[in-house]
C-alpha cells in the first residue's frame, strides 16, 4: 500500500473521540497492512459508519450481519484487551 493511501486511511481514523481514534489507528498501524483484502474492505466500510454506530458495535449494544465487519470488530476488541 502506498504511503499516501495509508496517510489517507489514518486520517479517516481520526474521529474526534480519543478512545475511538486510538482504537482505529492502532488497528491501522498494527493489523491493516497484513489483513486479507476482505478484512481491509470491511475496515474501510467501518470508517464510513457514523461514530455512534461504531461505538454501539464495539460495546456489543448492536451486532452486524456482515461477517467480515464482525471479524474486524472482534480484532479491534482483541487488540485492545488487557
């Protein structure tokens, strides 16, 4: 992935909520480049989702039928687990 594409992706991870920013940027920095194409596409779809919906997915208040998006959510939660 080109540096400019990664920079754009990192910019899209900046949501204005520090915890969400850190979680999304952590995924981009540690997982995204080595993820399968379907997982990368699901992560990019997640970034088009409004913040309240992302938070709802991350807290388990809502679930998605999209198996690839559900996988991304699980990876986001796993990378941040104590």
